[in-house]
């Protein structure tokens, strides 16, 4: 799996992603500068977490106009796999590659903690190796991850099965206490209607080794490898 | 002509505003019990050159739609005026 990890000014999780994909999973990975305009050599593009352009104006608002984003949009429209993590999720929404928006956490606090995620569907390229109802333990680290969409959009997302992950209790129940940021429907991650673009607030790249507290995040990247192998067959 | 546009960006009424709620709580704590609601937003001042007011307004509308506000969650209001002559050294008002 040839992976590109996009680096904007202010991106901070690029090296974690490169470590998870390159070192832990042994896949080819390279950094993609925000000024690059060609992604033809890649199978997967990751928009990592961070504070691109200082999160000025709105999270992801400026990054959306970086030269590389035209290429990312074209790549996504061609069916290329795109994973937006945290700030990357915010950027994908600003670029209208995913619906909705991420507001300030309801608590007004930055939350950095392990959460439980219930896998809602296994059709997306990043949940292919999971089973619906499976609970993954993955950390979050954000101040603005409060998923919002207007009623009509939310209804469409739910009806189309685009919700990929929800914050849940360890046993998979959806509770208010397990929702760390006030997201509507406990939504932690969504896919586009085609399933090749996924955005998620939790950081799977930080849950890829037991030594670091858990390896449930590997399922996300292994699903992408599986999805690509399936296309190639 | 140089114009000065003030752009007020606010969360849509249906969008929960935790910052506004927190500020309201702070005002209540200070004894301003009469406060029933606070909405926090952004205030931007854009100075631009344009041929006339219509062109200036159209440009500010366009830049607000494209970047300054996110239509998924925000509303905006624009106030436009001809920019005052810049005050230069030696012309400072007394």
C-alpha cells in the first residue's frame, strides 16, 4: 500500500502516521508536501491531525485551499482511499468531501483520553476488517470534535449508512457519558457515500502497538490494505 | 476607491454554542442575572479596493461564502463603507 501523508504547516501527527504505516505495518509511506499537485503514485492519502495554519478562522478552513487539496479531491473522486484523522477530518469537511462540521467540544475543554468506538458498518475502506458492533479502543486529542450536521443532512448520513464510528461505553452501549465532545448521535467518524473517504476524530495511528497502550487502530489501516487488495483482484 | 467591510460571522441559531453558554455562565457569576442568552462569533475587518460599492459588496460576499464563513454552521452579515483616508504622520488630529 503506497501511502502519502500530507503535511501542512502546523500538522503534528504526520510522523505518528508514518510510524504506524511504515514501521509497524511495513508499508511504503512518504510525506506529501502541502504544495504538491500530483498524487498519482499513491493508493492511500492520509490527512493527519494537528493545527494546520494555526487553526485560524476555523479548523481546516485555510488548509482546504492548499495546492495539494485539488489533487486530494481529484484522487478521492477517482476512488482513491482518503483518511482524515482529527484535523484531517475537519479539512475534509471544509473541502466538502465529507458532510457536516466539527464544532467546539460541548465542554469547551480540549480532550485527550482513550475512548471506545463502536464500528457501525464494515463497508467503508477503513472498516472492512471489522465487524459491525465491534468496539475499538483508540485515543482522542482535540478541542473541536463536536460533530454537527443539520437535521436533513444527519438523516441522510444515517439512512445511507455513512456513520462509521460512534463513541460508546466499553460494552458498546451508546451513552451520554461516553460521548467526549457532544457530537450528534455520538458520531466519531463518517464516510462518503462511496466509502473510500473516511474522516474520524480519534487517532488510530496512536493505537498501533501494545507498548503504547493498545493496537486496535491497526484495524483501520489493515482494512485499507484489504480494500486495495480486493480492488486489485 | 478603498472600502472597509465589516464581516460579522455567527453560529446559526440551530447550532449549539458552548462558548456563548460559558460566557453567559460567567456573566451570571458576576451578578448579571438579567442576561438570558450570549452568542459568540467572529468579527473581521476587510479593507479592499474596488471600482464602486456594488463591486466591493459582491467581492466581500464571494470571499465570505468561500472562506470567511462556513455555510454548514454559520450565518454572516456584511457592513460596507468607504474607508477613511489613512492618517499619516504630521496630519494627526490634535
